[in-house]
């Protein structure tokens, strides 16, 4: 009879010991933990870089046509009295921005004492923020006090009054276009705009020794 040597062979695969399997599992867990730690570090580094970039100034060039900013550290405290440009004995203004290129001006209007300031209208919008004292319009029932904001729509005629008991009123006004003084019937009897404000400031600053060119820092 012919024998088949294949059937008499024993298998070369032996069972793995438990210690080997435990070691392999531990190595797999360590590798996974290392990978997770690396990913966390990369995430933290990316977040740190992002946070750092948030506090970095813009690195590119500014538009060459852009005008310089205006920064005034304090508009009320430690003010040189010469900065106030008188319009009457009790009314003066301090220019903050005289924008001749867009036809608007931003200034502080100061009124010392009570009474009627003016009846007027504006062809453009006006924004006001009261910094000190209070005032009202005869045509409205509200009163603008310290901290109040006012929007004046174009075309409305109103009469500004500082009430009794107010020694000083200061309001920041942003005026687009002209301020047109009116009589009781609404007829225009005078006016002012950014250019008349600029001329008044030039003359005043020259007269008080600051120089006519002092006002150019507010012109844009």
C-alpha cells in the first residue's frame, strides 16, 4: 500500500501564550494614547496660534488714499479754554472733526446759562449726545438730559432751549450739511456749515495764540 506523508504531519501553528496577547494589547493601547495626546497637543497649538493672531495688528499695507484718524484722549476733562470757539457771549463750540470732504462736522456745543439758543432746521440728519446739563425743543415734550441720544430728521424746524437752573450744557453734535436759522414762520434768516465753522475756528485760534493752522488737525 502507498502511504500519504501529508496526513501524518503535525501542525506548525502553536497557541499563543496569554502573556504575549496581554503585551500586544498593552502596546496597542499605548500607541492609541500617544496618538490621542499628539492630536490634543496639535489642537492646542493651533488654538494658541489662532488666539495669538487675534491680538496681532494687521500686517498688510493701509490704503494709500486713506486719511489719518483723529484721536482725542479727553473731550471734557483738562481742556484748555482756548479750544472753545466763541459764537456769542454764552455759546461756544469745540471742533472734533471738520469734514470738508463730506460736508459734515462733529463738535461739542457749550451753552452757559439758560434761555433760548436758536430756532433752526437742517437739510441733512443730525445726531446728538448730551454730555452735561440738559435741553429741550419747544416743539417736543421730551427733554434731553446727560446721557441722552437724539436723532434730528432732515427738514424739521425746532427751537432749542436750555431750562432754568442749568449753568452749563454740553452736547456732542454730528451735523451733516447746514444749520439754517429760521424765524417763527420758518423763513431762513441765516445759517452755518462746516466751512463757516472752520473759518471761525481759524480766526479764534490765531487770536488766542494757538495759530490759525491749529485747526487743521480736525480737518478731513
